[in-house]
């Protein structure tokens, strides 16, 4: 499976009407590093544990608008639909050995901080 296909699989597993955080674990390297404006994690297990605190029944989905990349870096643009309303996100994935080793997510966190729409 190519890295761009893994990214599409990541979104399919994670955001398929209901959040399914634990289903992405097998795509992540053990020393996976996650960063976004509101969270960070230094391992795959830490990242999944943080996400599980939100529950696997959150109504969240994304429309993947573009996935581009070559080699070990893949970028994805998505329209996120969740509790804080619709938002545009940019995801930057780095791969090592066929697994996601780093994910940087970029978005405006103000809707989350303001409690939604």
C-alpha cells in the first residue's frame, strides 16, 4: 500500500460517521509523534489514549479534498464536520517503514475554544 493510500485509509478508519480512534493504532509507528494546536503526544499509545478520552461515539466525519505526497511525506486537505461545526484542516504525515511516524495537524482552534458554532 502506498503512503497516500495509507493516509486515505487513516481517514476512513478514524472518521467514518463515528470516531473510531483505536482503529488507527495499527497504522502508527510505536514512537509516533502528534502535534496540533490543542494536543500533542509522543507515542502512538499516548495519542490513542488521549483521543479515547473523547469517546468513540463522537459524531465526526471528514471530506478528504486532496491527498498529495511523494516519498515519506504526504499532505492532506480535509473539511472536518464535528461538534464545533465545519472546519478546514491540513494534515502533514511523515512515514517510516510503512507506518505513520509523525502527524502535524493545522487548523484554527477558536471554534473549539468558543464551544462550537
